C-alpha cells in the first residue's frame, strides 16, 4: 500500500520523484502528492487521482526547481481519497512535511491530546496526527528532528514507513519503518528513498533495506546513520547490490504490464527451476529445503498461509504435497489464521507464500507460528523482503518484478517452487516410484515450452472475450488440481473487469450455484483429459440441460467436451498434477481481454494495490 519516493542530492528532484511515483503506482493510486524544497521555500502539490493528475496540477501551482523532495502515491486507509487527505502532510507550523505508508492504530487518542494542546487538523488521516506529534515532541523537548521522530514513534502503535523533512534543517531527510518496506539507494553525493528499488535502479545499484524498527538519518555529504527506534543503538548499514535491471520494469512494447507478465511465464518458470531441477540426473536441489530436510520429513503436518492469488497457489500445493509426499496439508488465509488462536505444534512446518514478501497478515501469521515453535519456510518473489528475512528458511521464485496489480507470473512460479518441494520430499520419503519421479521431473523441465504453446490461445481468448464482455456474472468450475485454478480464474475476472465471478468445485455446482444458470450465464469449465474428466463431463451435461453457455478449457485433441461446449480453448497435454500451470494461462488471457474491451484500467484496477502492507 502507498508508494514512497524521496531524493536528496545534486540533481533536480522533481523528475526523479514523478518518474519514481509512476513506477510505484501499482502500490496505490487513490491520490498523489509531492513536496520540494528550493533552498528557501517548502512547496507542496497534491491531488486526488493518479500521478499524471499530479503532474498536471503541480505544473500550474508550483515551480519544479529544488534538489530535495519527496513524493507519495496513496492507497486510502484513513479518510476518503481526496486532495486534502493526500500526502504529503504538513505540521501546524508548516515546517515539517511527512509522507507515510501504513496505519497508526492509536491515532484517535493522540489526536484528542494534540487538539487539547492547540493543534488543528485539516484532514481525516492518521498521518497528519503523526507529523504533529513529531512537531510537539520536537518543540516540547527542544530536540533535533531525528530524535523527535524516534521519541514520537515510540508512542505510536501500528505500522509505518515514513519520510520526514524539516525546512529549518534542510540538508537531511529522516526515514523509518515498521511493517512497511523502505529502501535507500546510495549514490555519489546523493541518496534515493523508495518503497522498493524500482524508482532509483537507473541511478544506482547500491541499496540499503531498512529492517523493522529502524530509522535512518539521510544527510548530504555525510555518512548514512541507522539507529534502532526502541533503544537508539547504532546499526551498521548493509549495502547490497541490486540484481534488478531497468528493462524488467518497463512495458517492453506491450500495451499493459499484465500482458507482458503473462507472456513472460515461459521464461520465468524456467528461471525458477534453473539450477534447482536437473531432470537428466534425477536431482532437485533447493538449499532452503536441503538444509532443513529432516524438519520437513518429520513434520506432523504442513500449514500453508497466504492471501489472494498466493492462497490459490497454496491450494494447488496442498493437492500436490499430499499426493506426492503423503504429508497432511492445511491451507489457511493468513488474515484468519492469526486471529483464531490456531493450534500450532512444534513439529509443524509452516509455508508462507507471498509475491511481495511484505503482506502484513502473512507477516503477523509468521511471527505467531514462530512464537509457537513451528519451523517457518517462506516462498516469495522479492529478494530482501520482510518475509524472506522473518522466516527460518525459504525459496525465492524468480518471476522478476511484477508490476500489474493482478498477479499472473507470480502464481505460476509459486506453483513451480511448491511442486519442486513436493517432489524433493517424495523422493526422500520414497512415496513416489522412481519412474513417476523421473517422469514428473521431465514434464516440469519441458513445461516452459508447453506454456508457450498455451499462450497461442490468445486469439481464441480474445474472440470469446468479445462475446461475454457484457456478462454480469460468471461461474468457474474445476475439480482436483484444477479447482484452485477455477478460484484463481474467477479472482482475475473480478479484479480487473469488475464482473462478479465465482469459482467452485464442479460437483458442488448442483448444491446451490446451478440455480443461477440460464442462457445469460457463461460457465468456464476446466476439463483437462485426466483425473476427474468423466465426472466433469457429467457436470457439463447438467449445465447444458439448463441452457448455460459453456466455455471449456480442454486438452488438445479432446472430442467429448468439444461436442458439448459452446466454446473450446485447447492446452497441451501434461501430467494431471502439473496441469494448473497450463490451464491457468487461457483464463489469464480471457480476463485480460474482457477488461480491455470493457475499458477498465488493467494494470491498476480500482480499490486494489499490489502489496497489502496494512491489515
């Protein structure tokens, strides 16, 4: 949630901040704002809407000169998305400016106390409370800004990533984090501040990622100082070299990031298993698994915790791990898991799945699992993310930056990692025959080619999209390994086209949803030629008899379903357990084309953000 960009150095800050905000807009786009300091004046411009709206507005109401500044793109939590609630927020004196990602949970009592002390508030945000609290601490105890920020943060409850600027001391920016990511790009006589590295990757490849409960004083011509917020102890800055490149965060000729990311899947699946899967030698090697193999093998059960699309990847993993390794698996929504006093035993293994590695609910669930003595394994995409640091061990997916808010390539790379874990455990336990083990390895190795072939369904998906773009409801049905794919397909449609859609196990349809089916209702049935095929055929016949419009995703060469369905999309044949990697592709394309035809903002769907760092 919310994107933060800051700059202090020798360049003009305005173009760096605006470009950086555009790259972070996936984190929220309810409103945007910018602050610049030109050596004399603190200039602020902010507006409801997108960064492009901010560009237009700021060009009319402020000069763009200044080598110090910060900007914000917002996903609203406290206060409706409007100009007033947009960041930056100024303190009552007008000296302090702040931008903030997160939630201050105890803002109400703090606000009441500050009102008693004479402070007034222009907005409904928790952020304006925080900047005035910092000012009050600064005035009351006659403190420098860095110390005042530290004292104030020890009084707040919640999560934050913040940048604070004081025009009375204009050669520094104070930054701090708890629960929301913050990176500092280190250049020559310049520093960049951002929620992730994408805003500064073209200027420097050196970055420092703040840990939870750390703050930094970013000063011109002085070494960076990092301190612990709680006890003021100094922390040695760890500078890491970024592996990301500029090409990865540009559209590369595609109309939308989402489409680019759908088409990247053959390559990123290969990148994810590269060096880990050696099919000819019958080897799967993943350091995080190998180093903790006994913990996995002795596990009484595996708990998978995740949210959204990652939760669907966890459901696929449940089927695969139980089938291959014969270990009981439970899949939990992280947001529910942490609040229901779950039973966690010391012999449990918890797998936390998150694209961003910053999901607040998943992080809280991880901390709870660790407290209860479970071994926690992370699966995430972003190197150096909070989840990667908080877990005992883990495995990165190698999807590369995913900018489109609706997750695509993250899903298939998560399934790839989780499948490899299942196969490695099965080999160690002897629960898969040697021939089956080798067959799955070979199938997984050629999967990128088959995904490439599945992408050839694009024109067919586009044709079907034109027929159903005005539907008000859709039903997605699947069985076995493809039931989670039905859920994921429905989620994609909801997210980017705003059409109500439900994913269901195909057989459950007659326990309620069949009442919705008529000639206006498109039903997408995932029916590859394995596993539950005959049963799915029966379910299709039930829909047919109620005049439902059937779109079927089938294995190439299918005859039986083809005769029943109104529209057919073919994907290559593969092992039943690996079919989600293929069947999900046409559903991604279908959602994409429907959203484009409906005039929706594909990459930035309304009310959503890429990284959910608040509860």
